[in-house]
């Protein structure tokens, strides 16, 4: 699941980002409303260059968490923009306790929930799960061959059998499933799953791929996760 977080309070933004990533979500954190708007505007259909058919492109966001008082573009203006871009996107607003008017305005603009500061991360995480269950987010179920991922319940089944994964293993498999039948490089995986630059050591990717293969019993010439020599990996065969 991909979450857009727009929060200009740096310590809070870092705290929320790390907490959500630990829960296995892919988080794009933006300190201004304009940056968040630009991040949301990158749609996979528009960003896939025809001369680069194998390039991995981001999936649409599954949920947005917006602070109301953002620099450059307010959270309420950003909410209005997101409603035009992705009408069904679940949106949570973060507000101060004395901003009753902002909360009312946000709900009138189509916000699905709001949370007043200060708040506990456990409450935010519970509300995120509830919004994702309620929101019927795009591509809730991902299927590749006999593999099934439920992106809301965060469960994995293969051939009808439950596969227990760690949050990081799940995040890696979800990224591969979102780009099923397409080649993804180790650098792409590092950036999207570990939030590391392409200059980081890519060996961790190979280690976790082996973890996944073991848990999926994915070995042999017809393995679901294919190694693309000199490139990276691919989930599922070429279409």
C-alpha cells in the first residue's frame, strides 16, 4: 500500500514515516503542499514513457494523510485537488485541537477522517487500517499465477495456503506484484522498499529475494520470482 504523507513538522513527519514503514507501507513524505500535489500528479499511465516499456512506475496512492497547515498549498486546497485527481482516495486530515472550522471545512470537502494533535501512533495506525478497509482502494487484491496478496489485510496466499511474511518481506513482494510481468532493477527495489538511493549496497535485495523464494517454495526453472541476469527480478512470466 502506498501512502502520501504531507506534514511540514519534520520530527513528526519522520516519526510517522518510520512508523508506517515499519508496518509495511510505502510512504512518500512531502513537507509542502505543492510537493505533495506534484507527487500525487505522477500517474502511472502518464509517466510510463513509451520508449522505456520496462521502466517501473509508481502505482496510485492508496491513502493520503494531510496536515491542514501546510506551506505553499494548504491541506484543504490539497484535499480539493486530490478529490479531482482520485475521487475515491481515502484522506485523513491532521489538525490542531482548536481548528474546528478547518475540521468542518475538511469534512465538507470530502475528507474521510481527521485526527487532532497530539495523537498516538497506535491510534493513527488503527485509523489508517480502517480507512483502507472502508475505502475499497484500487487493486486491493493482487494476483499473479497462484499467488494472492490482500493489500488491506496484508495477507499472502499461494495455492490457497497462507504464507507468513515479515513486514519487509511483504513490502518487497507487494512491490514485485504491483509490477508483475515486468522487470525491476535492484536499484528500483532499494528506492521503493528500503527508501535507499541506488548507490546503496544491493546485496540486501538478493538476501530478501531468497527469503521470499524459500517461504513461497519458489525454486527451479519455473520459479514465480525470476532472476533477470544483469537487471534484477521479475514476478511472473513475460506477457
